[in-house]
């Protein structure tokens, strides 16, 4: 009887551990959000101890955790393959980051810009 009471007490305290969020310094979160908005996509190696992300001047762990947070709110879609996370900005994420970064509507990610044709049709 006592052991089942002890187990139920342990179960009652668990949800608090799972809702804990990582505190990422605002300057680092801003770098991550700016990169994601500018590029529209972000790739991160699944290496929580990597001291620095190769494209963003912050810890790789901060990049992964910030993107997990955005994913849980539907602002990015996540694919995982061969030990790499691939994050793609959703339309909702685009709106969220534009507001978070205080950017005007005419600024769009690189993935939304149509490429110029390399050859013009002949004139004449």
C-alpha cells in the first residue's frame, strides 16, 4: 500500500519537469530568428554539445531548442534525417517572426524570392 502511494506521488510531480523550457538569451534567440526569417530554412546537426552552430553565432543547442519551440507552435516544420534537423518556416511562422523582429511586409525570406532568369528571351 505504501509503495503505490509513493509511486502516485512521484507521478504527480512529473509534469513540471516536462514543461521546463530552456532559457535562451534574447540576443541568441534574435540571431536564430533573424537567420530563419532571412533564409526560410535552417539545418542543425543533432549534436547538443557542439559549441557553435556553423551558420549562426550561437550554441547549436540553442538553435535546436529554439526551433523545437517554434515547431511546437506550428511556426516551423521539422524533418530529421541522418542526424540532422531540417526546419522550414511555415506561413504562420513567417507572420510570427515578422512581428517578433518588427519587419515590414515587403521583406521576405530568400525561399520566397523568385530567381531571375539567367537568359533573357531574344528581342526583335
